[in-house]
C-alpha cells in the first residue's frame, strides 16, 4: 500500500477510525525496550500476553492475555467493536501489535512475513468474509495447490492428489477442484477456505466469525465439521464469535472482550452459568445461552 498511496483511511464498523499518510498510519508501534518473561502452561497451544494494538491513534486492544490449550476450543466473544477480529489478525501476524504471542511454548514474530515457515504452517486463519478470502479468478484446485506447493513443498502430482483429499476432509466433492468461487454457496466457500488452511497441516486454527454470514443450518454444519477436525486431527481452535449459544454448545473455555480488554475468562460452563461482568451478563441475557 505504501508505494502507491498518498493517504490511508481505515474503516471499522462503517466508521473512519484513522486517516493520514501511510508512513504514520501503517507504521507498527515500537515494542517495549525490555521484554518480560511470559509463563506459559505446559499444555498451551496458543497464548497471548499483553497484546496491544491500534488503528492510527485509536487503541483497539489493551493488554489482552489468554491461553488456548492443546485440542481445546477457546471462544473469544464480546460486543460489536470490542476488538475480536483485530485480535484474530494480530494472532496470525496480519496486524501490528505489541506484546507476545506464543505458539506451543515458542514466541512468534509479530509480522507473518517474519515468522518461520513452521510457525506459518502451524497457525492458520479462517476469515469471516469467504468471498474476499478467495481469488475469484482461481479455481478451488489452484487455491489449494498454493499452500501445498509453497508451504509444504509438495510436487504437483502429489499436491493435486492432496487437494482432492482436502475437499473430502471438508465434505466437498472431488469435482469442486475445477470450480470457481462465484459458483459456490457461502457454506461451500467457507469449507474451501477451511480446506486451504488445512493444507498447511496446522496445529491451531483461528476462526473469525466463520458462521456469521451463513444460515442457521449451514452454520451448525460448519461448527460440527470443526468439532470433527478437532477430534480427528488434534486441532486447537480459537473461535471468534458474537453468538453465546454457539459458545455454550461448542467451546471448552471462553474469553470475553469489551472495549479491547479481557473482562472475564474461564471454563465455558462456569462463565455462562455465573457471569461476573456486566458485559457477559448482557450477552448471556440477550441469547439465553447459559448451560443447563
């Protein structure tokens, strides 16, 4: 963006949150001069410690910390504009931040381009917008071949066979390798995005509102597929969502954000049965999501 733009405008929730020269708006904040040791649980798959992020001069995340354990589904919930999607992008290195993100006990670089190939394979994002996430000019097969070739180094014949296997893994017919995104339904596009993430053989998936654009039946099928993949592949899933009913059914633990801060966290059943913060109580009350 910097070589071609004189001015940058950043929108969030339909509002301008920052604008100005690219050098000022897009420059990451300097990390702290001194690093603080981060204590990570032995069974931690993905941890965040003191993650702070901004859009221009506006603070979006403040000292966000949490741990997703091995094979766990950790839900991140909060009102609209609470910083959930920004947190997802920070975790995978797509938004500048301060603080530490740790993957299986090892700190990762803040920008995805600076991360090792192993870290980029191990931590994958499934984005909310299934249309924008896919190149409309590419076939499904081409979308799947790229990570298979470039991140896993498979030769073309083996990569092509693996692309077919990945479609089967997300319950899509093999013939979809020749189809383009415009010919797919929203649920099918999201399954292709999931298959592309799985092409890297990740250990952690960050799923950002992956059901928000789907109807109830299709969304439930997507969540059931994620549960199946957790079981079969041993995945850890960080599920960004606004739906407390989804959290109650599928998540092992939950982190509640409000205005970019963690206001409550813990095992799902405990948090939803006896929410301690007003924001959590409001979310539970709005959905009736408390477990029986």
